[in-house]
C-alpha cells in the first residue's frame, strides 16, 4: 500500500510537470511528433495514477474491515464474559451500538485513512517540495501557510472529538431505548401505551439535537480553517506567479506550475477536511471502544474442576444484595439473601418455594456464578464456587428455564450451540430419549434443517432446551418450572423427558405449582432471603400448620 501511494502521488505531481514541458516545447517550436509524444505520455501517466488509486483503495478497504471485524469479535467475546451486574446496567441496544455502531464508525474511517488522509497529506508535502524547486520563496510561503493552518486544525479537532463522543453516547442511548420498546411491543399495544412510548422517543431525539448541533458546528469550524488555508495559498500563488513572471525571474511554464500546484492543493485540503471530520468521530468511537474493553468482570476465574456425577450443594451463611444507581445518582442497595444456610446431598432433589422477591432466582444465579455472594460461601462438591474454573462449573450445571432462546440456525447448531465436535449419533440418541425422533424424521434435512423461534411450538422449544442440558450431562440441574406454560399433551411429554434427565443427578427446583413440588424430596420455604421452613415435601404438605401447606391452600406456592 505504501508503494502504491508513493507511486500515485509521484504520478499526480508529474502531470503538471508534463504539461509544463508541453508548454516549453510549443515555445521552442519543436516538431508536432514531439508534442504528440508528450501528450500520450500525459495520458498514460494519468491512467496509471487512477489504476494505482483504485488498487490502493481496494487494499485499504480489505485491511480496514479485516482489522475491525477482529475488534467486533474481541469486543463481543469481552462483553459476553462480563458479569450480570454490568449487563443489568446497560440495555442490549446500547451494547449493540457499542459493538457494531462504534466499530462501524472506525471501519468507515480506516477504510480510507491511508489512501485519503495519509495519501493527501503526502500529496500536500510533495506539492510544497515541487514549488520549492520552482522557487524557494514560493515553497517557503506555502509551507508557512499550511503549517499555521494545520496548527489551528489540531486545536479545533481536539475540541470537536469530545463533542462527537457525546454524540455517539446519545446515539447509543436512543438505540437502546428503541430496542427495549420493540421488545415490549405486545405489552405497549395491549396497554394502549404506544403513544407514551413515542412521546419518550421524541424526548430522546430532542435531547440528542443540541448535542448533534454542537458536534456539527465544530466540524464546520474545521471547514472554515481549511478553506482559509486554500484561499490564502491560491492568492499567494497568483500574486507570486504574476509578479515573478513580469520581472522575468521565472518562465511561463514555471508560472503555470505554480498556479497548477496551488490549484491542486484544493483537492487534498478538501479531502483532508473531510477525513479530519471522520477522524473526530473515529477517535470518539475508539475511546468508547477502549472504555468498553476497560470494563472487567468482577468474577475471578478459579482453577479447580468439578468431578462428573451428582454434586453436593451448600450455602454457608450467604448474604447477597443488588446494587444500582438511582435517578439522583446515589447508589441504591437491595438485600435479597440474608445469612442463608442449607445443604443438599448428592442425588437429592430440593424444591425452592417462596413469594416473588424471596431470593429463589438469586440462588440459581449464585450457583452458576453469575454473581458472587457479598459474604459467605457457595460450595459445590465441598469446594468454594469461587475456586472453580467458570468453564468447569457451568459445564457441570444445567439450567432448564421457562423461556427458551432458539437461534435462526439449523437444528444441529441449536442443540450444540454451534459446536461442530458433537457427533450426530449422540444428538440422535438424545432426541430419541426425548421422544422427538418422529418430529426429526418429518424435517426435510434432518439435523441440518433450518429452524427459527416462529417455526417451533412452545413444547418443541422446551424439548430442545432439555436436549441441550442432556448434552452437557451435568451433575447439578436447576429447574424453573419448564412445563408451566404448555398444553396437557405436551406437558406430559416434557414431564417424561424430565424424569429421564433428572435421574441420578442433584436437582434444585424453583417451584411454582403443587405438581412440581411433589417431585422434590425436600422443600425450602424462603421469605425475604431467609429460610422460613425446611423439611420433607409430603410431610410438610400433610401438616396443616406448615408454611408450605398454608401457601398451597391460598394458591400462592410462589406467587
């Protein structure tokens, strides 16, 4: 690329020199054949210059997108590795704008950085050197004008970058709000709240407007500075050229060269102005990308590995609280678990019961190390979860939820989470156990058939979720009532699949209904993060004085 750029700039500066030679040849009365030869050389140089520019632009584009695609990949992986505290403070739309929008801004700039910004800066330098060869006084004047201009430009650019950073932040916030509104479309329509959502949308646009105006105003200042540089350069070129020619200090051909070189400065200066504007936005985006890379997970990866087979679970005086920032900027804390202690032996099933906010989901999150406890310890197979490697912990723990995410991909990719190493024989064995073989046989391409969320029933999606857990073969399974939203026939199929999945494993059930509670050997009744009651499931249900029986009587097992 460097070779292409130097070649292109050399050829561009050579064009006026060839024209000057043509003028001198006419003045000297050289033969017509000589003039034709010079003209043909000029055409060849011009064509070659355009070819080198096209090749350089293509190479620059490839380099730019290869590098920025790597940034997208690294940034996506980094964000996915951050703990839930980070994700709870930012909307998915904002993160998409950071990962894709900011990186796109950088890509668009760098795709033309070398060819446009560096190339035209070198062209300006080459033109000044060429003018100095014609007459040192002209070259020195042009150099001084451009040095002053670029000094002013650097001062303006520093101010403009901060304004464009604010603009990118406003863009991310708007995209975040739009993504949240789209996800809530059904609720907004059913509650007749669409107009309210649009009002908030317009308020965000209005708050963005003054930020955008300030950024564009500073960009306009750059245009003014660069225009003054070109105007001053052109004025001096005509003045010097005419003055020195009248005094006989330079020839007509050299006078043409001075004017031609000064006029040629217009294009690189204009391109540099545009690229400097792009540089501001790219620098702002780079700062935001660097800021995102600066976030680190609060979860420190351990080194120990969990063994295969059912695991023991113990909460040893565990306390946990959620922290957030209120509208006044003050840190807000919400205690969820308070000195919680219990132990679950390997191969047994525990039901978690309690009203909303009792801490059931938090227990599941702590077991998966989505968070770490504020105090106390979470033990798996007698080892502190913080000492375990995250990959080992999460491979030995399975989570069956009510809501299943299905990707727009093939059935095989959905089952394996895009892991090509899983053999088809293993997938077919699991689908057979889940009674999904008839459904699989009805697909046009078997495991390679594309599927999507809209093409699957709730029962099929839930069975795919169970198949994913089967593939992990975990020692601990956490169950969040996956059959509560299914019809009776599909629910029966899911229940049979659960019987196979849960056999020989340690199980924690976040219970919502009596049928699910009966599956548990023991029940833990939670209230505001503390153990209100614990015992054998059937014994507690049979005791009218128990809290579990009372919850069942009023139909509020967990609600």
